C-alpha cells in the first residue's frame, strides 16, 4: 500500500534555478508556437516620416491605413527609440474594425524621424491623456428641472423637412483642441461657427459653448462670431450659376461624431439624396471635419457617392463687417475684422469680438473667386470627380497665445497655405 506520508526531495539551489529557467523557456516557446491557433498576432512596422521642405512642420498627422495588413488590429503601440508616442485607433465606417492608426510628429526643416509601430489583434487601445474633445447633446427645455439630464449622443439622422436645430444644445456637434473650438449647425445651413479662447485648454465640457458670468470672470472663452445665413467659416453650399444655395432639399441628413480623441476629433455630415440647384439627379455628400491636437486649422474632406464632374459648388468665409481682406487669388483667402455683436455689449453680455478667418482651397478646384459682397468672401468651386479636401482656420484677438493684428494674421495665413500646398510629408512604412 502506498504511504500517504508526503515525500520531500531536497535539491541544490542551482538545480532549482535551472528547472525554473527551463520551465519559463519552454512556456515561452510553447506560447509562440500556439499563438496563431489562439488569434494572437502582431505586426512590427518601421515608419519613417520625412519633411521634404525647408519649412518646419508642426503636429503633422501620420496616418497608417490598417487594411493593408492581414491582422484585425485591437491595440497599437508607437515608439521612437525608448519613448512611447501617443497614438489613436479609429473605426471610421462603423463596422467595428479599426481603419486607421494616427499619431502626430513635429518635423524640422528637411527633418526625418523614425518610429517603431506594433499592431496587435489583442487588447484594446491604450488610454492617453486627451488633447481634444467632441460632443453632441440633446436638450428639451420643457422638461422639469428635476428630470433634466445631459443626453450625449454620437449620431442623429433626420428625414427631409425635419429640423433638429433647436433640440440640440449648441445646435449641433462641437469639437475642440486646446487652441480653438468649432461647431456645425444641424440644419439646411450646415454652417461652421467658432468659439475663441483666452488661454489654452479644453473648455467645452465646462462651458457647453456658452460660458456663464462666473466662467467668463475666470477667463473661459466664448462664441465669437455671428454667422446667420453666411458661409460662416467655410460651409459648402450648392451653386445655381448666380448665388450660393443652402442644402434645403435633403432626403436624410446625418451628423455624427466618429472619433473623440485623444489626438483628433472626426465629425461627419452626411447629406443623402441632396437635390442640388439645376440638377435633376440627387447626390450623396459625405463631409468630414478633422481637428488635430496642436493645430488651429481644421481639415475638411468632402466625398460624393457618385461622380460630380458636371457640378459646381460654393464656399468661402463670412465678410466680417469692416474687415480687411487678404487673398493670393489661387485658393487662399482671409479676413480680419471686428463685428459681432453690433454694440459694445448686447443682451447676452457679449463684448465686441475681433477675429481672423481663413480658407484654403486646392487651386485646381477654384472655378472663380468672386468679389466680396455684404455677406461673404465667396468662391465657386468645381472640377471635382468624387471628392476633394480643403482647410479652414481662425484666430481670436482674445488669445494670449495668438494673433492681434491683421498683418500678423495674414502672414500666418501665407505660411499656412504654403505648408498645405508644398510637397507633403513623406511617410514610408516597412513591415518586418
């Protein structure tokens, strides 16, 4: 009969260490051998980013299209040497699969930087301190105060003839980085409006675009532009051959937040079944507003569901009253002026605001730069196949970190346009 008394075997310390090390080694080998069976997969990339110009590039977006790799990415790490670089994974089409990896790089003149990127099909995106913010919120002023709550939403679609403008707080989605904040009106105007800051920082979660007296006293920013039915800052409209036309006849209009950070916000406007001027066929238009940390400008990507070679559109910037204009007559246009409100202080307690606005359009899409009128500095644009990209930017005289004279603002616009029209940053990706 076997004895139930435990038997102890004493081994030298050296032997114990050898057994442990062999166990660890065999476990690691076994894990590597079995990992494909359990879905553990990684891709190692070397990403080289080169600035081909003699102009410094600040907060340059580096975008990696993940569909190029046979891995369903769940997490990613970006390293430069021994330093981890914040990055962001985005699912931009809502299918539950990350489409893009984004990170930002500052580049010296003719500079070059190299990054090691690890893509993995395990885990989840790393949480980095957010440098941007975006929100869209429903409100109902008729609800009793005891039952009110902030109902944050990421997407809303309405049918033709439905206008949710007054049901949404700040009338549509709003988004910001530490320098600037934008919002888009959820109605037939689809105007881009702006919020100026005194100091750098994220504010919209606190102020909701409308700071109270206490917040103003503490140095929070505010709405700084009256846009009405103008272009505001670069809204895209139809063109009937004589004047811009708003997007009044749209079968389904959707505004949604596709990404909230930590490095960029992506807000999309979908106009499905838009009846444009002088055309019988309805078209679908998808407009994305992308704001990166560290940049005051916003990238506007416009794509269509069909070819629009025969179509013309209109855009531009509001003619801030008594403003000074600047234009290179090749797609860059800006202004600097003081306008809203019309008196030193209006009923809401706003002071007069001085702003600088700018828009940059690719030269090949500028059909005509029209003279300024009482509302706008307009463009007619066309020569578009299925899409194009343009940029908008602004500054507030309130900023402790920005521009305070027209000549300085216009100098910034020239440098900004040069960075957009120059040779793009070269991004080379190598797979190991």
